[in-house]
């Protein structure tokens, strides 16, 4: 396992890395077990990387540490070559629970990151509206979140993150709270937007299929302590076809990921949807 | 009603149309405005009837309503100014200071620990009990009325704002943090904004408390204001005049409370302002 990782570090060190995490550890108290230990990961420019793991393996903690919402106990996080401590505007997060402000309209929500940056109201509304169009919600600008479906709310969440034009997009099980059909629609939309904008994405999920469908590379995590068990390159060609689940590469990858999660994580809480 | 009678089932048609009349009547009777108007008429009629039995100790609607019209400009309006002046001012001070203290307590653990015992203790004590000593300190004029309004109104505002800030969804705070917002921005744009409906509800309660406080102060100090009028009228057995004052007081309180309730609702559910209806997601 370690050879694979070191191999990866070497092969990728030549490319421009958007995110480089080394030896990330998180422990909440002196007497408690570490949530994360010695976690290494990197995202190259334009790369889509998923962290796949069972509930409680620390994948969300890892993502929140990268976002700067949680302070790591050890290790370094470098975003775009600079050491990153705390939140910054070169990364943006999409949350599992959408987390829109109920008192703001959709376009005001989408403009929130720009508002924090002090962009004038006129300018930020214009830019947010562009991203609302990108996620297909031009006709919902003045709706409040409570008037939108879950799928629409998460599109606003995505527009809000994209509107600040981050170097790195962080997504914490963004489609986990949606029904299966809406989830597939949003996955398709995300792939299109990534291709169009050349986004670099770190994506957390517990769904093997989702990870395979979206990613260039998948890190499979195990729990106690949270660490990377193995890294897979997804060799499925892009654009991924309608019947991508029928391709041999997919079947093989799915088998490997499943076995890893099943054995190493004790086979509990692993979603195969 | 004039439906052609079907030869084959005349009974069926007849019962259907009487059914229609009945349901219209039921709908009319059960309409909340019908009920309100009917109950108002009943209350006024009963009051009018029983009020006339002992005119010295009671009054009746036709009497005090005509007195209200007669007295409004010369007598009630100046007194209302004396009451609502300090009430409005004290209420404004209590609202602003209450929100500030509530936010500070929620934001800072030390402030919370230091202040909360006093606030809880004073909130639980009837503030009216302080009135005699306030009169001793501040006299019987404007100051004592302002003081009792602030003391009565501020605690519900503090406690509600505090509670609202504590109840803020931490995921929303995460959004602010993830966009690198500073503490001040998070406190005002997220924490304070999402606790506003709570704060306004506190202000609404505070207004009611403040009104009680000032009327009692006016009755006790016999200085000025609507409370003083009520007290005077009752002592001179002028019950009709007394009720005309109470009606004004009640109406003013009702209007103000309704206005606050409206603000509260708009802050909590801003989408109600617009005529847009929720729509189902269409396509991808």
C-alpha cells in the first residue's frame, strides 16, 4: 500500500498540484483514538478525486480540514502551492445539507461568497446569475430555498461555490440527501460543468458507483484510524457513456473497491447505491 | 334551485338541492368572520342590557362609545401622548439594548456566565415590585415611567435574542466560515439575522410587559397618562369615561402587537411577501 502511495506522489509531483495533503492527522482529545492518521492525498489541476469510505471513517473530517473548518492535529495542507491554514477563497465547499440561507432568495444565496468578498450588489448579482444559469436555474433566481426542491437547492449550493471561482471545489456527499433520479441528473450536470470549466474537485462519498462515475481517481478510506487504504485510477473513458455500468473496467473497479471496503471496514455501513 | 325535476328520481334531486342550501348555510355560519361579528354583536348586546341595570357602577357600550367620540381630542389624546411617549422611547431603548446584550451573551461565554444569573433572577421577579423604590429615586414624572418600561420590556428581548442566537444552525455558520467571512460578518449576517424572528417575538412580549408597567406606574403615581385617567374616572364613578380610555388603550396595543407580528412573520418567512408559489423541479 505504501509503495503505491509513494509511487503516486512521485508520478504526480511533476504536474501542478492544486491540493497536496501530507500526513494529515486529527485527534480530538489526548485520551481518544485518532480520527485521521497519516493521510496523504493530492488533486492535480483539472482532476476529479473522490474519497470513498464507510460512515465514520473520517472522510468528511478530512474534507473539512482541507476546507479549513476543522483544524488538523498534524500534517500539512497546501492549496495551489501555498500552505493553507483555515478557510480561504481559493477553495469553496458544497455541503451535504445544502445549507442555504432561508431568508435569502436563490440568487442572493448564490452571491453570498461574493458578498463576503465585498463585491458590489449589482456586480455580484450579475455574476451569481451567470452561475445560476450554468446550473440550469435561471428561472428560479427570486425563489426562496423553501420554494425549491432538494435538487434545485443543491444546484444553488453549487452555484454559490462556483461563483467565487475557486481553484479547488470541495464537495461533502453533495447528492447524498437526494432521491436516486435527481442524484443522477445532478451527477450528469456536475460532469458537464467540470468538463466545461476544467474544475479541480475533491469529492466525498460513500457510494462506490458515484465515485466511479464521477472520478479520475478514487481514494478508498478505512476507519480507526481514518487512513487511505488504496488508490484507484478510473480508466473509464470520458465522456462516460449511458451504459457505463456495463463496461468491464467498471465491473472490475467496483469489485475491487467493494472487497476493500467489505474486508477492511468490517463490511458495515457501506453504501453500494 | 330551479333544477328540472327528474321523473325517475324526484327525491334524489330534491334532497341534493336542499343539501346545497344546507352546506351554504353551514359554510356561512362556520366562516370565522361570521363568527367574530356574531359574537361581537352578542357581547355588545349583553353588555348594553346588563350595563344599564346599575349605571352608577357600570357602563354600557352606547354610553362609553359616545363619550369616546366626545372626549377623544380634548382629554384622551393628550393623556395618550403622555403614556405612549415614554412607552415608545423605553420600548425602543429596551429593544436595541436587549438585542445587543442578548447577542453579546450568546457570542461570549464570559459575558454569558457573568450576566445570566442576574438576568434570570430579575426576569423572574415582578418588575412592578420595584416601582415604589423607583418612584423614590426618580420621582413621579417622565423618568419613572421610562424606567419601568425599560425594566419591563428588556428581559424578554434579551432572553429571546440569546435563545435565537444559540439555536442558530451551525451548518449555516459553516457556510460563512468556509467563505472566509470574519467573526463580525458571521455574527451579523448569519447569527443575528437568523435569530431576528426570535428577537422580534421577544420585543412583542416586551411591549406587552412595558404597557402593563407604565399603566400601573401611572395609576400609582397619579401623575399623568391614560393610567391616571382610568384611575380618576373610577374614583369619580365615571365608569363610561373610564371604559372609553380602556378601549383606546386596548386598540392601540392591538394595532401595535399586530404590526410586530407582521414584521416577525416577514422576517421568519420572507417568501410570504411574494406571490410566487413553490414549483416542482422540471427536467435536469
